[in-house]
C-alpha cells in the first residue's frame, strides 16, 4: 500500500512509564495469532497487548519462568510457541497454556559462552539456535529433539558469537558471526557448503585477530 506524503502517520512512544522494564530493547516479535507484541530487554521479557505491558523476569527468591532477565533473542515457531533466548539459556513459552519450559542445550557445567543464546531463527518444524561460542543447535519443535551442529567455522578466528541466522529458499542456512569478518553457509543438516566467506580487509576493534581499521562494528547482526 502506498502512503501519500500528505497523510499523517501517528506514532505512540512506549517507555518505562508505560511498564516497559528497561529502555534497551534487544529484540521484538509479534504473535500473529493473538496479536501480542513481545519485547526482550536486559531486565526482562515484556508482553504488550495494545493497552498495557505484562513483564516476566528472573526471580532469585523462588520458582522463576526465566533463567535470566537478560533477553537476547526471540522467535515464534509454526505452532505459535514463543522461544526465548537469554544469556543463561533457552526457554519455550506456550502462550495458550501460559507455561514456560526450560530447554537443556548444554551440560550444567558447560562454559557460559556455550550456554548463552545469541540468535534464534524458526523455520517450519525447526528452530535454529546460535550461541556465544560460535556453535549452532537445531531443535525439532514438535519432539524437542536437539541436534548439536557444533561450530561451523571451527575454532579459527571467526568462531565468535553467532549474531544472525537466515534461511535460504533451498533450506540452507546463512550464519553471520558477531564482529565479522565471516559469513557462513551450510546445509539444513549442518554440513558446511562452502568455506567461510570473508569480508576482506575489515577489522573491527572487537575482533582481536588483527589490527582494527574500523571505529566500531557489530558484524552481521541482521540478515533477511
């Protein structure tokens, strides 16, 4: 639909005074069936129904719906289930039943970077999960079976936090790692299709493997 330049578009600004738990919003998704807007922040998960916010946070003094209040990624699967990535693990949420369920992706004594969820992408019956150590998991959303695909880029310099996931028409997956300089392309089963695609000559301060020539960069943080 084309919007005429003389039309007035109204924006409503929502913030802390409206019930948002924190002003730093890290991720947003909309539930297409119910219409809820979900906002991830560093101080909790917020659901907006068009009128008010309902906030979910980690609690230290009792049963908690979330392993952490630092929300890093959100995704809705084909079944309408919300998947919530945090810096301390993954949780699924059944919107209809109002039930949170933790997902054990790593051993309890695993390094923090392998537990932290940095990217989520839902496609069909699969949920792809990127981690802080550069590894990727694939979850069957029906059976909740988990396939650990490891680090598609191995342990070389590009094995940094996964920051973006996008599915191609043929079912293969593109992975962008944080800070660059790699873009990865592998099959739906986890086989790396081509050598890591570099971004020649680009070094950000966050990437310690070389002298930086950019003032700052967050790598491939978004793909579609």
